[in-house]
C-alpha cells in the first residue's frame, strides 16, 4: 500500500509467509504419529570397522517448519527516506529418533587401551575378552519437539546530505526468545556452576509428567528442580544493533565512489540448543565403558549379558548434563566494518580496493566439556573458591565439576577477529571479452573450540583453521575471433566461446595434536605438542616425506599443556587450479540448434597434494600420502528445439 502527497510519500509492504504445516503447528491437527517400537535382533559393532546390524539402530527425522509475519513502512520527507519495520518468526524443529528393538553391543577398544588414555586399544581384542565398550537399550521412539519465537524491529534513515554525500543511520532490536520443548522431554540447564559441588539439574516446567513417566517410580539420583517456565535457557534482552553507513563521491562525476560502514549484528541462533537436549538420561538410556583407572579392572559390561540400564543415576555416578549445560546462552554478535574505494576506468572497466574487518563474540561451537586436567592445575570458581589437582586426586575428580560427567557440549565461547585487504578489477562485456580478477590477503585469529584449557578461553588467541593469507582468482568469458565470418568458415570457426576460472590460494590449515599423551585422562585430541619454532619449510626444502619441519615440535611433558598456537600451525598444499571450457552453437534449422561443450578441470594437470599427517609421535608425522584428482575432461552435446 502507498500514500502520496506533493511533499510526502508513504508506503507499507506487509509480508506474510506460512509453512505448509501451519495448521498442525497451531494445534489444529493431531500431528504425525510415530511408531512406539521397531522390532529387530541384537547387533554387534566394532570401533573403526564397518559393520552392519539389525538391532539397536535408529531412524532420525528433522522436519522443520517456519512461518513469519512481516510489515515494512517507508516514509519520504525531503532529503530523508525513513524506513521502519517489524517481523515475528516462529521456528519449530522436530527431532525424532525411532530406536530399533534389541540391544546394540559395541567393542571400542577402551578396555585394552592404556590406563587413563582414551585411544590406542584394540576393538577386536576387547571382543576376544568379551568386554563391551558400550551398550544401549532403547525400546521406544524418542521424539523431541522444539519451538522458538523471534521478534525483530528496525528503523533506518537514508539521509542525502548533498548531491555527493549520503549518510545511512539505523538501529535494530531483536528479541530472540529461548527454545521451548513442546513435549517436555528435555533438560534445560545446570544450576550451581559457580562452585565445585552442589549442582542442580533444572528441567522446564512442562517436564514434570514426562520426567515422571521416564523414571517409572525410580529416583533420578541427582538433585533437580523445575523452572517456572518452559524456556530451556535464560532470555536475552540486550540485542540492540546500531549501524551507520556512508557513500561519498569526491568528484563531480560518477566514476569514483567511497563507501564505508559499521554495524553490529546478532545471530538469531535458530537451531542451536534444540535438537540434542533430550539425547541422554532420563529420556534416552544408554551407557558406555569408561577408560580403565586401574589394571585388570572387572569390565562393567560383558558380551552376551544384557545389563539392566536405569533411567536414573546410581550413587556416586556422575550426572550427564546433556548437550547444553549453561543457563545463559547469549546470542552470537559480530561487529563489522569496511571501507571501499571504487573507480571507473574507461567505458567498462572498474577498479575496487577495500578493507574489511569484523570481530565475533559469543560464537557457537561444540566441544568437550568438563574434561580431566593435569596435576597442578587450579580451577577457579565464581564464588571465589579454588581447587588444585594433586597427585593423589582420583582421576574422576580431576575435573572442575566432579558431580558432572565429561561430555560434548554446545558452547557460546568462541571469539574471532578478522582483517582483510581486497583488490578487484572488473571488465564488463566489451569487444567480446568479460573478466573479473581479485586478490585478498587476510588474517584471522581467535578461538574455535580446539582448545586445551576450556576454562581460560577468553585469554586464548591463536591462528584459526580458516586463515589462508593469499587468495587470487580470475574468471573470464571470451568470444573468440571469427564472429563476423559468414558461410562455411563462419559455421565452423565462428561463434566459439571460451570461459575459465583460475584459483591460486594458500594451503589449508591442518589440525596438529600430540599422539603420545603422558597426562592421565587426556586424549591426543585434547593436547597439542610443544612448538619450538615456525614449522613451515621453504618450498626448496619441502618434500612429500617431510612437508614441514617435524623437529619444530616436541613431546608435551606429563601434566603440562602444549603450545596452543601449534593447533593450526601447519599448512597443507596450496591450490593452483585452472578450469577451462569451450562451447559453440551450430544452427541446424529454424529454432533448432546443437551446442557442443568441452570442459577441462585442472587443465594443466597440476598435482594437488592432500594434507600432511599431523599427529606428533606417529611414524607418518609430516608425510603427505594422498593427492587430489588429476585432469578431468568432459565433452557434451545438447540439442535444442
């Protein structure tokens, strides 16, 4: 809708979009029915060995529905173009796990591994000893239904300060409400994380009956309470996002334009903390063999003997806190800034130079949480207390929260800072030639979840896996000479076109970790080696058997952390690739034509080597043992009529 007058112009643009299952979302139908049981036979699996079974499996479905209502209003007054709008979004995720009947028995090698280690055992040796690495018994379908609501509002002013200067001012406010569990089968968070012990599991308000049904008269075995609402974490009310932009033409023409801007943006986090919150006791019952704390410990589970698994927790058993433990889940936010200078050259050529940067806070990741720490490490708690791991501290107590089990958790702890300089040259189609050439040099540091010390993440700042400092590309389309030919020469030689893509990119970063871990309770993925110097070798000294300086790394001593910067310190082979295509149309008859097309990928057949082995302590450390595909040629004909 639009209203106009000589001085004012007002427009309103309402938008309404509804998912195809909106009636079901609003509760007007009974919804999908899922089977209560899938019958089958017990199955056996070996860690690291592809096996098939007919029991203990699952069928997973993730049907998502989204609908939103949006309205925008535009008001023009003199040099100001004012825009405002609001939007409401409802997101629904349904995670359905239909577990097959019977028992899944697996042999992981944990029983025959070294004491306190999480790797190195032999799954088949566990099988010969009859010691199970894991067992799960789930006889009924598990369903998780999560809903989220988002309210988003904005106001923006495009202000023409003059004929050559435009200023854009804006602000946006988001209310991204936490997820709720539609059927109540979910944990919300853990209270009491400000101290070493005394934690309490918090369930949403609508979990009272589902929890009662899951326990079947048993005790949970861990302190718990119910929240006064159905939210699965605390809401965020401070998502205010100011933004400013400017466009300036320094000369009295349109050839040169300078643009710049800054903005704060919040991520709506639509699907975070929603699909795995009930994947654990008491709503999903399973168990696994832990690493052995002593020699020849009696195995907790034996092959052929089906244990009775409880939905509750036994005395002294660590509580599995689910996929999310923190009560506060701040929305990730990113500060973005840039400045660009664009200059037109000639009729169809443009040169552009830019600086682009951003800074991320509260970024999302999934990482091991409540891991075991080495002797001498001191945990600090928000209540002011501390705890130092001593040599006589039991292995299971060498964690920050001894009442809680170690597990993978969704975390909003990452931070990143990115800087880049960019240069582009663009030629629009002119005289049969069109191309775009660009070069970017960049730097990115921060954290990404591959840390050794999860409790001091804010103090970490290391090179990240996406750091590829040099990136050159070129794309082109060229109509080859001969377009003006007529007759037979034109039919054979005229109308040919070639196009191509050229990429020259720095090699990808490769994860480096310690293969010979001396600290009890640690796996190699949790410890980096000691980095003595930059491991990068000059190209003249680099070979497939020694891609980087392996002597730049040393074994991490017992009860110490390695060098955090080592985690992404090794770079693999860079990309040098040229893809080219040739094509031509042959006219057969009126409205009939035949296209020939040839495509050559990796035209120069340049070898693209795989990533080097980066587990320190293994015989393959520093070696490259794989390569990418060689040149590939594709020819095709297409008949159009």
